[in-house]
C-alpha cells in the first residue's frame, strides 16, 4: 500500500502541469471559436496538446531514470522502494498518454464537446481498465502492478482516442460556415 501511495502521489504531481494546460486550452479554444476563428482554435488546441505531451514525456523519463531517488524521498524501506520502482515504471508508461488525454479533454471542452471525453473515459476505465486491472491483480497474481497495468492501458487508449477526436473536431470546425461557428 505504501508503494502505491508513493507512486500515485508522484504521478498526481506530474498530472498538475497538463491539467493547467488543459484549462488554458479550453479557454483559448473557446475564445477562438467565439471570434469565429476555427484555424486559431485548432492551433490553440494542437499547441496545448503538444505542450502537455512534451512535459509528460520528460516526466516519464524522470520516472524511468530516477525511480529509486523518488521512492527514497518518501521512505528508507527497501521493500517499499522496490515495489515503488515497479509502479513508477507503470506510471512512466502512461505519462505521455495521460498528458494527451488531459489536454485534449480541455481542448474538446473549449470546442463544446464534453460527451466524447465522458464516454471515452467511462468506457476505457470502467469497461476495460478496471476489469483488466482486477483480473491481472487477483487472477494472475500481479498485485498492485496488475491494477496499474490495467489502468495504464485505459489511459493509453483514452489518449489515443481523444487525440483522434480532437483532430476530427478541428476538421469539422474548418468546414463549418463562419456564421454558425460560434455555435459549433
């Protein structure tokens, strides 16, 4: 449980940066659409997604390169450190996609689409990630790493789907007549 808490605290810390970028993306996309400027809305969302992905790629590298240092900031217990290293590896696997999905959700929100992220998150977490994680944890005896692996897969799927959803939204917005763009 201690290793889970350390890893969860660490990935929650890295998540704060793309969460802030997502808020900015929602505002910038919404303002651009309010000005009836679909090109700027697309650029604002795309730039924000890139920034979120870039930061989380760096965070992933830190989790892979320094997992023992991170764990030692919380505890001197070697067994907890060993378990934490495994969970941080799982966390590193989803960092890029977590950044993408977080910021894409914000960009889509700014474009007025809250349903796509909601359905995507519900399906990936509750129908795929949690059942797979529980199966890996309890049936395959992977322990906490199994739960993290299942939820990591869910985040990876969400990131991919929402990136494509954002691209689809931008293409749609570019073809909406200007007089209806603010309502799109």
